[in-house]
């Protein structure tokens, strides 16, 4: 009887571990499939790694590993640049585009939440709110650059002697929240009236950006 109880107890203790192992294997399988599909897509579209001595395979694997390690805290941003002749200029264009993309996404998130909250309280946003929102988005674009970690860049040649580029970034939302808070504080300083809205959106800015 004691042996049966011991076996049942052991099975109960092992069950959660078996479940975790199964999930890890499933995730590993999905990541391998994602990697293979992305690699196939990039090679088919004639993209090549830019500014690195490593292979495209290694760059992709490293990128997915970082995303997987950070988990929900990771936010992937891709900056794009097209029709340029200087590769260094194109790279800077892609970086700027990534900052703009992040700022627009973060700004839309905050604006949507703020408008929903204010309408629930029976408050209508006026032109001053639009000015505050525009200032916040512009300042996020400025502040976020220091929090963005570049993973890799890819480049391909057009048929007219110009190039196009994609630069992949990983943003840690815990780190990025500091940039968003700085942008919020500076946006509020631009207008005394805007401080009213700053109070309303502060909690959304401090939340993780989904």
C-alpha cells in the first residue's frame, strides 16, 4: 500500500514538470519553424546581412533568442529605409524610422486609453489635448533612441543602383518606460493646460506598452 501511495505521489510531483517540458519542446519547435520560414523568406527576397561579419543565420538565431529570453518584456521594432545610395545614410534612415514607428505606436496606445478614460468620465478632449498628444509622441521619438538595442540590419540592391534596408531592434519595455515618462514630463511642461491631461494619461504611460 505504501509503495502504491509513493508511486502516486511521485507521479503527481512529476506531472507539472512533464507539462513544462512539453510546453518548452512545443515552443522550441515553433521557434525553429519560425526561424526556418524567416530565413527562407529573406534569402528568397535577396536580403543580405549589413554591417556584420556574422552570418544571417547567426544574426537571426541571436535575435530570436533575445526575444525569447526577454519574453513579454520584449518589443520588436523594424525600421525601414528605401531608395538610398549611401549605405550609412540608409542605416541612419532605418534607425530614425524605427524610432518614429515606436513613438507612433506608443502615442496611439496612450491616446486611445486616455480618450476612453475621459469619455467614461464625461470629459471631452479639446485641441489642447491634441497638442499635448503630438508633443508626447514627438518626445518619445527623441527619448526612445537610447533604449533601442539593434539586433541586425539587412540590405538589398534595387534595379536602379539604389538600396533598401531593414533594421531590427529589440526594446525592453521596462527600460523604455523611463523614456516614455521623460517624454510625458517634458510634454506637460510645454503647456500649463496640458498638465491636466498629463495627470490623466500618466498611469497609461507608466504601464507596459503592449
